[in-house]
C-alpha cells in the first residue's frame, strides 16, 4: 500500500514544575530582559518560601544562569536584588549549594562590600536587601530597629488601606513577608496593622483582584491570623480556573503573576498547587472569568452622597441594595460577612466625616 498516514504527535505533557521551570527559564523571555529576572525570581521565591525541593531535571534549565551569575552581578549591580534572590533560591532548592562552592556567600559578600543596599531610597527595598544578605550571614536576620519601626508605622496607619491604592497595598503585603521572613518568625503586627491587611483584603475582594487578595491571605497566615472563609473559598475556586495556553507568544499583559500568587496561597494552606501537566515550551497564563468589580459603582454612588455626614454602612445599606444589581450587592454582602470590622472599613472608604 502506498498511502501512509502520518500522525501528528503532540509533545508529551511534562510534570507541572518541570514544564513551568523550563517555561520561565528558557521560553517566555530572554535572560537579557529584566522581566526575565522578575518572573524567575517570583517563580523560584514562591517555591523556596514553602521549602520545596526540586529535582535535578527541574533545576537543569537554570544551570547556565547559575554558572554565569557572578559575572552578571559584577556588570549589572543595579539588579543585585533580583540576581541574589534567584541565586539563593536556586541553592536552597537544590542547585549548586550541595557542591559547597559558596557562590551565594561570595555574591552576598560582594554586594555588602560595595554597599549596594546603601543606594536604596525605599525602606521596602532596604528590608528586602537586608533579608537577602542575612540568608548568607552578611546581615542580621532581624531588621534593624529604626527600619523596623518605620515599616511598622507605615502598615499600622489603617486609614491608608481603606481606600484603593495598589502601590501601598502591595508594599503592605511585602513588608509583612519581610518582617516574618516569609513565615519563619512572628512579624509582631499590632491590631492596627492586622486591620490594614483586612481592609486591603476587603478592597481586593470587592475588586475581584485575586492577585492582591492571595498576597493578603498569605500575609495573614504569616501573622497567625485566620483567613476569612469567604476569601479562601473564592481563591481556591479561582485558582482552578486558569487557562494555560501552550506554545503561545508572551504578551506583556498575561496573568502569570496572579497564577503564581493563587497557587502560592494554595501551597501555604497545604493544598495541591501547580497540579496541571503542561507541554514544554512557552506558556501564557490567562485568569478565569470573574464577576465585575463593584468599587467603581460603589464609589460613584458615594460621591453623589458627598456632603452627607451620615455615610454609615448601617444607614446606607438598604439604599445601596436598591441602587445596585443583585450580583453587585451580593458581592458587597459577602465582603461584609467576611470582615467583622466592615462598618469601620466602610466609613473610611466612604470618606465619612471628611
């Protein structure tokens, strides 16, 4: 017979972490792209923070980076935090450090000797730099008292976090990450700082921002605070709905970070994460459909009520319910159910008394 049917064989799906490591290290971006540093630092940090152990195959895509990072750091010292983070995480995940070559120690010593953290303007970045150096004995594990006091002062001003401000919100969660050394010690948060997290989580939930809400829930866990069940259930369902498109060109706007944060949250709560098997190659991450944010319509409603000093939740709840469609008000009602101090949050959000 002369007719031969040729089958198009699809690549065999790899284990999730193997495919993801290959994707981030080799297929999404080039190593000369600063976004390569950002994505890989986040991917590895998520796994290092929960004490994962990678296999040789999973770490193989990073061997070239690890072999050349010392030269990269000397030529690109402005990226020292990314380069240190990736290197230290790789060692703690199983690459290089077992050989006893001391690369991480040398890099930290070089950074400290040149005073690179002294060039940081932000307390948040100073805290990150100190934590990185402390991981190889080049700084105290506990943040210095003055820096710690300034960070605690910032996160304890709960009024900041009753209004939408994503920059402040992400700084809040990262400060808790650094204060707690990613869950390894008590961050010593006062009640006001815990309320700051709760206010931020409420805004994220109303905005249906799973990326930020996942970070808030992880930070609450590190502070030994119970995560509201409403938030937890929504994040668990949301995390299962991501579309991972194989062999796709990477756009600047895909949802890889939200995918990482949602699965990180699952790992911190001892649930199965990164469970889907993927084909090797470039992957794009697309968040599942979600209910529209109610922040804008709620803000517009309250703006129309400006000048009214009776902007208390108890007084406006029935009127708001009548003004919004049922799904939007249900989202607000769920937010209220998740947070005991919702009335205080709402007073700040409504600018009551301003």
